[in-house]
C-alpha cells in the first residue's frame, strides 16, 4: 500500500511500456497478503464500494492526495481491470497480433487478483455476474492457454538446457489462469462452476471446447523428457487436470461424456492400445499429476449408473464404450497402487499427496463396483451388461490378487 501511495501515478499508469509488469508485480504482492482472508476481503470490498461511489461523484484531479491513500489497493484493482479490459478489446480486434505473453500476463494478473480477493460464494457470484468483469475474460484467457500449449510442447522435443524468460513467464501465467479459475469455481459453488463451464463452451474453430480444451492443454504440456521447464510444465499439467476435476462436480451428463471421451484408449505399438489415464500416472503415487488424473477418474466413476441409464447415451450406443473407458482407468489406478509394493515389502503412503492419491483410487474402485451393479442386473442393453460384467470381474480379480490393495 505504501508503495502505491507514494508512486501511484508512475506505477499504475497504463501509458508506460512496463505497465503490465509493474501492475503484475504489485498484484502478486497483494495476493499474498489477502489470499481469501474473510476479514481482509470483506473490508476491501467495503472500501471498493466507497471508492467507486467516490469516483463517480468526484473528478480525480479534485481529490486530495491524502484521501487517495486510503484506497491504494482499490487503485491497483482499477488499473488491473483497465489493463485486462483493454487487452480483451485488443484480442477482439485481432490487429497487430503480439506474442501470447503480451495478452496472457494482464489477464492472468486480473484473474489472480479477483480470485485472491474472494472469500465466499456470494462475492464470487457478484463478480462473475457483474459488468465489472471484462466480457469474455475467462474464455479469452483459456484460449490463450490453449494456444500456448503446443508451443510449450516443443520443449519436450528440445534438448536445450535453458528457457527464455518469456517462455518461463508464459507458463507461469498459464498456471495462474488455471488456478484462479479453479479457485473461483471452488469458492463460488455450483453456480460458479456452471458459469465457468459455459465460458469454456466458446472457442475458436481450430481449438477444442470444454473438457477437450483442458485435456489438450494437459497432454501438450505434460513433460515427456527432462528439459528446462519440466517442473513448470508438470505444475501446468496438474492445474489443467485439477480444473477439469473441479468442473466435473455437478456437471451435466453431456459434460461427463465429453470428459470420458478424452481418456479413450489410443493406439500404441502394434495392436496395443494405451488408456488415456495412463500417460498421466507415470510419476507414480507421489505425483500431483497422478492425484489430479485420479480425481477425474473418481468423479467419472461416481456417475457410472447415471450415464448408463441416460436415454440419449442408450439410443446412441455410447454406454458400453463409456463404461469401458472408466473401467480401464480403474485398472490404471490399481497399477498406481502397486508401486507401493516392491521387493517383497510394502511402503505405506506417508506424504499428503500419497495418502490422497491412495484414497481417491480406492474411492474410484468402490464407486465403480457400486455403479456397475445396477447396470449388470437391470440394463436393457446386452452389450452394456456384458461390458459391465467383464469390468466387474477384472476389478474383483485385481482385488483378490493384490497384496498392496489389501494392506492399503
């Protein structure tokens, strides 16, 4: 606050070339301070209402400098909003296209700030439903992340041991965008999640929408080899999968079906195929990426019965492949748990990530068995019943022959 109070016109002016960096740095500091603290956030929004009313009633040049000092963070949000709004307009105009970082950094800063200043669902809903939010902000930010992902993927094929500052900053900004949207979806509850899902339904002709967009980002940036941005790319992959897992909560059947389709097995060597979940668990049970992928699996497993008896899925013959894909994911979960057992000895999960991963996998197995039972006994489609029966038997066999699952 004191820095803004002393150098507000220099730091928050949009006319400088360094405006985006200056505002972004101040936003980062602000977010560390507020970070969803209810007392601080409530006080800020009370100040913000007063600030907005005061700006409408007074000319800024006529306001005493001592009065302005009480609204340092308000001036920061105002500048951050103006920068994000102008960036959205520039993206809409499509003129003089600049590097992705030029657009992504202002949008990530604004999303980061408003997410950090939210401490409850009512605040999130007020922001997302207000005119204050630049039109299409989240859609544009996600599209930039989707455009960035293939560029980041080139790092997987590069032997370079260094990364440019622009590359590293772009990946960091993409992580901030995804985490901020996840925060808004979590704090805002069902209404906010539905709002975000609708925002992801809009895309460009050459880019996927909804779950497919998040899945593509995750697969593109997933590290395939050691490189300069390996750690950052791992975090970005986890962020994309975590946002998908968050948005699957209370989502429509159509959204779940799109998500399941993303993880359908794809050809590997010869006649072999690999489950879509398998690529995300190579880091083992201690990996954030594994935890995020298994969280998606758990959400899908809990909806097996709902999917199986959906009239649209039945008429389209989609029930067997949907169940098969989720079942393959469960078997991948067994493989993850098996990494706890090696050399004849059991290593119990100790870290929070390991415990959470083990719990989410066991929950997926349980949900799958519970969900398959009505399908096996009541479903009208022979193929759906046979597929469910086969997957149930595979799970039971894995349970009865797995030393690690029994001990976990």
